[in-house]
């Protein structure tokens, strides 16, 4: 506790850096996963290929991707872009599957009804499929966010600053409270983002609460 | 690509296939830690998941616990355990970290497997006079096995890639190629290490996928084969 | 605990011509700054204003550091000394490996970086044969690329060394690496994984001292492994506080297996003179024992680099 109080400035900096390294990849991955997942859902032959590729990507260890991306893409090592790109790829691998499965969870009747009353493809996707896929999508997004927050720490092994830096530095200096502070703050950050996502889900999908209230009544 | 050619050359160089840091030795070390962690995690998580699925109690607790476990950074946990337990127990520290990582997906697979069983099937089992234990062992566990193995597949991917961080505390495995390669500026070795780890993950995943398919009871397979027709 | 900062060896700049080294040695024997820009006698700052007084108000420099606590303390000392001299300092600490920061210094993202002469030389010239401090410094001047310069090296060193426990040293009467040849128990050397292929690793031990060892890549927990007994020789950096706290014996290296590695500021060449005004006196005041003491404060008292640096500067007369 004393160690943490003596180093509040450092902890603040690292937490902010960590949050950025986690949020940017998940946000970018979500934007990319929506069209890709929709494609996999709509074009069945592509489904296997896309999900297979996503699964394959997930077998590459994060550390390996961190160290290999700079020479492969010509990114300077000093930039944390390689960590952001690598984590975007992992989040994408998770979210493409999530989006596909979320769209599959939408009752076909709902889509058919929408088409019957004159909705076209795009508006069906935005007004019917996406909201109904919301709960499954949110669940996947939460998993992707929490695991990305945890994966950011591995970047410390290649010198990209985050709360993970407290692990390498703490191990070098043998300061147990430093390592422990890093573990707790990483978990808290994951928890905080998770709660924010849940809140966003409640605001964006108010009908879920209504349904639950009806079900329990 | 030049880098890939170099990595291939490194992988096919007989010199890298012998000795205490040769590919067979380090692959075996990597595989040993992975399997040990998966077996221990199954021993803990499968019964717990079955209990949750069977009784219907404790699901929200399990979900919260799994979420919390996922939020714990493995690297930090490993550093913490090594500092607290001492290097004499670093193997133990590594296995503990890996088991904690593997528990959430296996736990979820275990209770989801039971959840997915149609209500009618369980009612029939009850109807023919099966006791709680009989229903669990003869109906719920076998029918839930494919989803449980799905959880093990997810866990194995994560464990294979996380074993690498143990190379930082002096437990040689395929991660050693990445660390040493990075510090020596030897990209061929780094890429070769990454390829070996990914290959190991794929092989394990393939074996588990086959097991998952075989785990579907014959009756169910025949039934599902009949349905789409 | 050894420094985890990786050193890259494959940079193909094999320029360690001994002729150059001798020339540079001669040129620097008077104690002139050992930088590539020392031939250029006019102190110039990038904006063209002279900075001979060390007063550089308004000028901004970026100070970097490795992902190694000791290096960060030295970087913090440089940063605060420069701030006192009127520079505006931006800190880019814990960057990591040379791979990352050398290009960053070359393209001007970072202007000042605490370095180690021997390790730096090895980065630019993996095949170097220089091991003694003066030879290393001279060779380094010959291999630094255009645009980079080193200021005066400090007497403080932080270099690779082989260590044994005092009990092991007593039992086998060891004082030097050469004595290891007579030890009749199996020798296991612990160190970072890449030590397996360093010239001073197992191969060097064999060829220079005729000592055969088995290697164990003990990584960041090397000292713990030595104390626990799973290895009996450990590659530890010489300024590691645990050499004293764990009562380790550093084996002498009469044949010069290891490169001498003095702490030295690596800087952007065109700022060398202006920065030297401020940093050369700082380097001169940093002694080998002083560096160990700084590390002790970090490891034992768990103080932050900024606090340790501020205290050291005022204790050594660099205050305000």
C-alpha cells in the first residue's frame, strides 16, 4: 500500500497508457468485425473460411506477434503501434466469431417480418438484426475487452509501457507490492471497462431490462 | 519472403534439433507444462461445472469468478508468485498460473454442456427412475462432453501461448527462442519459435477437435444426422 | 537479478579497425570528450546558438532510458541535471532494447540516453575484440554511426561478471574465473537465455579459460537460482546490489573475457558539446560504488528514480 501511495503519479500514467492500449484495439476490431461478421453470416461459404482464419490467428502467441510485427510491417520498435495492431487482430479474431454467432441468434421470423413490411437489406441489418443480436454481441465484446486488458501487460516484455511494466520492474527490483499493485490495477481496469460496457448495454438496449422484469414478475 | 526462408532454414538446421535447447527438448517441455495444466484444470473445473449444471446453483457465482480470473494478468501473477514462493518453486508458480488461466473456459464448457441438454431428455431420465447421480453420470456428463471438450480446446490455445512467459523466469520452453532471438536480433529464430508454438497449438487443437467429435454419443449423432433430412 | 535489457548484435557495422581505435585513443588521451563531433571545434546547438555556458534555456531535449531500473535512475540524473542547466526535458523512459532506441536516437526522437560502453560497442560491432576500458572507448568512437556521439564515460561500470556464492568460492578456493578449471564438481552457469551465444558465454569460458560449463537460461531470476543452488555460477551485472546483499564473490577476469562497460551518455552528435557541458561533470562524479549505492536505494529502499536522482545531485554538489 505504501509503495502504491508513494508512486501515484507513475501509476496514473501507466493506467492511462494501459487503457489506451486496450480500448483502441477493441474499438477498431469491433468496427472491422461488424462488416466481416455480417459477411460471414450472409455468405455461408465464407463463414468457414473467415472463422477458420480467425481461429488460426488465435493460435499465434501474443508475444510472438509483438516481436515479429515490427520487422514484418516496418514499424519502428519505439512505437506502440505493433502492440495495438497485434491486439486489434486478436480482438478481431474473437469478435468476428461473436458477430457471426450474434447474427445467427436473431430469430429468422423477425428478419422475415421486417422484410414483409418493406425494410431493405441495410435497414434490416441496422434496425432489426443488430439490436436483436445486441445481447450476444455485448457478451462477446465484454470477453474481448477483459482479455485485451490482460494481454496488454505482455507488451511490457518488449518495453511497451503499461501496468505490465510494474511486473518486469517489480521482478527486477524484487518489490512484491509493486507487482501486486500492477495485478490489482490491471484487474480493476478490466472490471471498470466491463461495468461501463454493461451500462452502455443497458442504455442502448432498454428492452432487455423490461423483458427481465416481465420474466421475473 | 526472406524472413520466412530464414526461419525455414533455421527450423531445418540439424544443429537446432539436438542438445538441451534443441527443438525436441523445448517442445517437450512446452507440451508437458501445457498438458499438466490442462489436466489439473479439468480435475478442478469439470466437477465444479457439472455440479453447477446439475443443481442449477452457483451459476452467477461461477460467471463472476470466471470473469475475475480472466481479468488477472498471467505475467503479473507469475512474477508475484515467483517473488513470494521463491525460485525453488517456480515450476509450481508456473503451473498455478496456467491452471488459473485454464479453469474459466473449462468450467463454462462443463456447465454449458449440461445446460444445452433438452429439458425433455432429462425429464425422460427422471421418468425411467434414474437417481440424481445416475442422471449426472449416464445422461448429463456424456451428453455435455462435447461442449466440455470445446472449453478444453479454448483453454489449450491460451495455455500453449502463455507457457512462453515462463521462459522469462528461467524455465526453458519454446518461448526461449523468442526471448533469446529478440535479444540477439535473430529474427529467423524468433519466427521459427513462433511457428513452433502455433504448430503445437494447432496440433493440440486438432487432437481435441477429433476427441470432441468422438465424444458425441452414437445415439445423438444418429439423431442429429436424421434431423436436417 | 540481471539487467534484462537486450543487446542486439547483428548490426553489421564491422568497423572496428584497430588503426582507427589507436588514433581515437591518442586523440582522447588528454581527456577530451570522446564524441564523434569532437573534431568539430565549434560548439553548436541545433538552433545555431552557442551553448558554451551550458545555459540552454528554451531548448528541449528528450531523455530516454532502458527498461532497467538502474538505467532509469541514471537517465533521471541526466534529466534533472539538464533541467537545472535550463534545458526543457521530456522523459521517454523504459523504452526497452537497443533495437528500439538506437534508431530513435538516430532519427532524432530521443537525444540523450544512458549507455554502457562495452555493450554499446558490441551492438555496433558484434565481432569486437576490445575488452579493456580504454580499448572499448576507442573502438566505440570508431563504430558510432554519423549523428550519434558519446560524451565522457563515467568511472562507474555496470558490466557482465561471473559470480559464485562465498561458500562455493571458499570450498573450491576461487578468486578468478581461471580457478574454475580446477573445480571437480559439474559447473552450471546461469544467465539470460541469450548468454548461450554471447562470445563471453559458455564458448568463451571454454576457449579462453578452458572451463567447461553446462548452461541454464535462468532469465530474470539468476541470482535467486545461484543462492538456491540450482546453478553454481551466475552472470550478474557488476552494479547489482545483490552481489553485496547475497554475499556473492565476483570472479576476476584476468584474460579479459568481458568487455569493460562504463556508463556513458549516448547523445545526438550535434548536441554533444552543449550537453557535455552539463553531463560530463555529472559522469565524472558517478563512481562505481556510487552506482551500486543508487541501485541499493532503488532495490532495498524501493525509492523512485526521481527521488534517488534528486538526492544524488544535491549530495554531489549539483543542486540548483
